[in-house]
């Protein structure tokens, strides 16, 4: 009988959890979602630095999420490895588009992306080991960043109003979800569908292979 181990997911995204579960079985892994550290202000953590380019932002935030979660679990004396965290960043003309804070902002984002292409960066960090001594805890990790280009087509005001009313845009970077009703306006995708959803399966599987092959 194969031993089933646990992989910890430092993310509250149900989409990311579903995607990780999809590939975890290939490595006899059980996915356990960690509750966020109550001491960490995630909104403040995810604030871009001045002039920070989208790819570097996604890399920094994903790594910060992973290391912060690992350090928190170590402080509590809890098992936590391997630990996976990710960040998905939507960028239009090198401008980072976060999650809309209002219906009006969601509408403005989508109108800006209409009939245009934009980039989606998803950075994934897998913390796989650590060393602890008197002075510091050193964490060892793998990190990959996958980039996709997405083209949105034109859409009517009626469609946009209904989409905004559905509430789907409000917790999505860029104001749309590729796995939901938002896929109705996606004209073309060059890259990873699962990466745009929040976890590129091919690249994440490659990281897991480094641990379990």
C-alpha cells in the first residue's frame, strides 16, 4: 500500500484547491488548506511597490505568501511541509490590475480589456525543506512563474451589466474568471488555461516531480 502524505496549500482560493487536488493524487498527496495567519494583513501584503513590474510583483507576492505561511506554522510547532502558495496577477500594458473594489471599477477594467490582449502571470512556490538553528530558520523552495496572453472580444453593455450583477468579477484579478461566465468573452488564449485559473498544472507537476520522482 502506498503511503499518502499531505501537501499544505496556503491559499483560500477554491479554484486553486480544486486544481491542486486534481494533480495531487498522481503523487499520493492529500491536500490540506491552511487558515491564513491572523497577524498578516493580506491587503497590505499585496500592495504593489512603486514602479514594480507585473512579473516581479507576482514572484514577490507568491514567495511572501509561502514563506510567511511556513514561518507561521514553524512558530506554532506544526507540520507544514511541503507548502504550496501562488499568486495570479493580471497585467494590461505593464499595469497591474488587482481585484475590483466596486462594480464601477469592475466595469471599467473589463471595458479597458475589451477587444485587447493582456498578460496573466501565475507564480507558484513550493517550500520543501527547512533548517532551524539558534539564529534563523532557513527555508528551501522551488519557484516557477507561468505567463499567458489572453485576448478578450467585444461584448455588449447588456452582457456586461448582467456579468457585474452576477458578482463573479468582484473576487477576480482583472475583473473576470476564465472558468466561469467570463469565458464567454475570451476570444483567444496563448498559454495555460489552468495558469489563468490560478495554478498552472504542468509546471506545478514538474515541481512535485522534483520531490517525488
